[in-house]
């Protein structure tokens, strides 16, 4: 049964690839609502050579100094890891693999930005160096409450930046007939990496400073990413040394389903049947990433970005189809395969 299903997924992936290839469309300007609704129906990434953020290219706008002056001494939530891999499969001190969430600490914007490289990128984190990333994925600029006049207020740690970021994208909201579920601000550098995953959102991703390198796979190639189930853990500070250590969550915490492929760009990480798409989004450009597309993200130098998450349409076949492509049955336990050597190489650099 498993073999038959896997062969079916491989056939679907190849049929999709033969029809669509690995090219993506590029638009010189933002689409109209009608044009965007057609793009959503097609469901392929599109690079838009225009920013959703007004005046992003004004002199000094969105520089470290500009952001610091706007934010002042307001505390913000910052994700901290020892390796730049938040929300990723990581090997703990007990040699087991965990889905590791970062430590979140409050900092002021100035000291946070001082931990990041300049516009000219540096290298990987040095031994013992902590990696800081502003990556709170909870609508840190705007949540859905912002658009609900009858609901609770929608405060933001980044209130001073709100006037410089539209709360929604008109051509997107009009096409989908809804407001965004979350608008997020991302600030980091090349030391932070986003592990490969997919989201149930129509994603509009604009880079304001720096650049982002995306590795994309369509939903039809989810089988290539070898999802497994891992125990949950979180980075905390050791009370004796203040160093970061990975602490497993209680045993009754649900297992986390996640790809066992740490770096899909590494040679041999993906099966030969996979057809990854590599695209760099530069400052002033916007990527439309359809719901369900797998993405792995790196950045170059000091990078600032904003993304808009719109809930995907759950009616019809879309949700059912994505779940089928991802696999209806529970995937194997990641640590059992790790011990048997069946997944050798997939987590070679996933160390705490």
C-alpha cells in the first residue's frame, strides 16, 4: 500500500513538472486584483519587481539608524539560538533529534541590531556566538484583530513602524475578498536560516533591505522532504552559566511533524526526482508564494522584510489536495530512523 501511494505521488510530481517546469513568472509592476486572482488559481510563485512598502528606497529609510530612531527604547521580542536555526530539527545533548524552538528574550532595537552584520555580509556564527533574529510569526505588525472593529485591540511591539507599512495589500485583499491574517516584520542577517516547511497561507513577501534566497518546491514534491515526527524542545539559558541549552518539553507534549532534510541545497539532500526552484528576492522586490509551497530561506547581509499572510481558501478541494500530497498517514519517528541509520545524512548539521 505504501509503495503504491509513493509511486502515485512520484507520478503526480513528474506530471506536474512536465507541464510547468521550474521557471516562474516575473511581473514588472504589481498585478490588478483580477490578475492576482488568476495567479492564485494557477498556484505558482511569481516575482514582482515592485515593493509593497511605500518610500522604502528613500535615503536612510530602513537602515539600522533609521529603525533605531523610530523604535527608541521600546522592548521587542527577539529569537535567540546558538546556530541560527530556530524552528528546526536539532540534535540535543542526549544525541536525540528534537524540533527546537528558540529562546525568546526582550531587547531594545539598538542592541539587537548591533548583533547583526552590516549591509555587507559576514560569515557563519563563530563558536559560542549567539544568533539573533526578529522572526515572531504572530502578526507582530498587524493581526487579524486590527481589521475586526468589534474585537479586542491590536497592539504591536513595533507601533512606531506601523505608519510606514500598509496594513494590507489592496490588490491582494480585493482579489481574495479578505484582509490578511497576519503581517510580520523580519530582521536578521546571513547567520539565520529558515528550515524548509510549508504554510497554509497565500504569502506576499517583500524585501526592504538586503536579499533573501529562496529554495522552493511545489506541493507535489512534499514526499521528497521525508517528513518525520520529533519530540519538542526549547532553548533556555542555563541558570549556572547563562549559556543556551536545549531542554526537552514534557513527555506528553505532542510530537512535531517536520522535514528531516536540514539543507535541501546540499548535494544529495533531495532525491533525483526533485526539481527545486532557486530564486533571489532583492530589496524592492516582492515574491508571491502560494499556499502549500515548500520553502527554505537564507539571507545575505543585514536584511529587512515584511510579509502578508492571507488564509488560503479552505473550501473545495484545496485543503484536501494539499493534505493528500503531504501524506495522510503519520510519518515515522525521526529518532527511530536516526538510530537505525535509515535517515543517515539528512540531519548531518542539525546540532545544538
